């Protein structure tokens, strides 16, 4: 009988497995926590993973546990629990659900783009999904009221619908490919509204910034703006390849006689192809920027900068904060 591999002395379950200062290191990290298979893990197993992580953080490694078992527990924990609050996230809002959820919605938006009712319905469903994802992955240290959530949802949905319907009508006489790109334009415009609106409390009150050793230094609005801007870029990048390249592929495929005979399968085909793009693009987009974002001391608000300098001198050249996802 094989022996259980020993856990190294001084094992730190929160230590990154890969260098988070490089894109490839972050990509490998997000490939694990956005793994869509973790969305199927039962709740009781997620709760066990949380207990294992809590035990390891307290210095009590469960007896008989191998390093691989501990790392798998951390993978489940990172996929399902918020990095700030430690609370279990709703299934729809988890990044591990982005592939199955995103592929279904993106495929349907790309397939049903010809009529205004279809555009309105699928953009509304997509923005409802995005609102849940944005709320779930916010910086949890900045609470948001139900009224603010409602305003953010209505604003983002209205922006998406206005963009999609307006462009849909505008492209009636344009080449067919341009009409296929309308859903991406609507999604990009809505992301520029939805994410900042859903996380407006961070912009109004600032996010908590720390030094390199996680000692709290204060709250910064400029840090919040930087983090949210990076999230907007990441989300648009996540959607771009599938929503730009796939319409070109479908435009050419649909000219073949065999594709014209199987029109009923066009929607399922687009959904599957979207899934192929998202399997790579979800972790790649999340990895564009470090999760633990940094900001130079000189870029902070003058009052916060002066406060930090007064307490720490020149020992804190950068501050750090969670940008969200």
C-alpha cells in the first residue's frame, strides 16, 4: 500500500503556487479556479474544503492529508468562496460558472440577433447574468444597497438594449457580418456601465489599501477606479474573441449547402463554439492583471499619501488592494 505523501514542513496553503507577477503564473492560477468542473462539486464537499483551509491557516494540517489533497481543497475554496469575506458565493456568480453560463448566453445572442424582440430578450437575460456576476465578485469591503444594485442593473440593461436595438436597426442595410457584431458592441457598452455602477460604493468611499505585509493603511478612491477599469477591460477581453471571430466563422459556414440543411443545429453549434473560446478566455482575461493590484504611493489622493508618509516615511512605495474580478 502506497504511503500518503508528506506535507512539507511550514506548508502555507495561501502561498501562490505560481508567480502572480507574471501573466503565465496568473493564467495557471485562474485555470484552476475557473475550472467549470468545480461548479458541479456538491455543497458538502465545498464546506469540507473550507474547513480544511481554515485548519491549515490555524496551523493544524488534517492528519493523513497529502499536499495534493490540501491543494485541491484550496482550489475548491478559491472557486467558491469570496477572497475578501470568505462567504460562499452564489453558483451563478462564480468564475467557475462563466464557461457554461457564458457559452449559453453568448451563443444565443449571436444566433438570435436578427429581430428586435430577440435582441431585447437575450440582452436582458445577459445583463441580468452580468449583474449577478459583478455583484458577486465585487470588493466585499464596500457594501452596496439594494437601491444602488437596482439602479446599476437598470442602467446597464438600458445601455445594452439601446446599443443593441439602435445598431440592429442601423445595420439593416449594412453587410450581414456587421449585424452579427452588434451583440458584442452591446455587451462592451453595457460592461462599461454595469461594472462601475454595481461597484459605485468603491468609487465613492474608496477601497481598503494595505502595505506589502497586508497592514491596513486607509481607503483610496483612485485605487478603486484603477481596479474597476482593469475589470472592465478584462470582461470585454473575455467576450471579444468569441463574439468577434465566431460570427466570421458562422458567416462562412452558413454558405455551405449542408449548413443550410441543418439550420435547427446552428444555435447549439454556436453555443458549443462559444464554450471552446470561453474555456481559454475566462482564465486568460482574469489573468490580464494581478488580482492583488498595486498603486504607487505618488498616485494616491494627497491626504492619504501624506498620512502614509507621516506614519511610515518612505518605507511604503506602493499600496496594494483586491481589484475584484
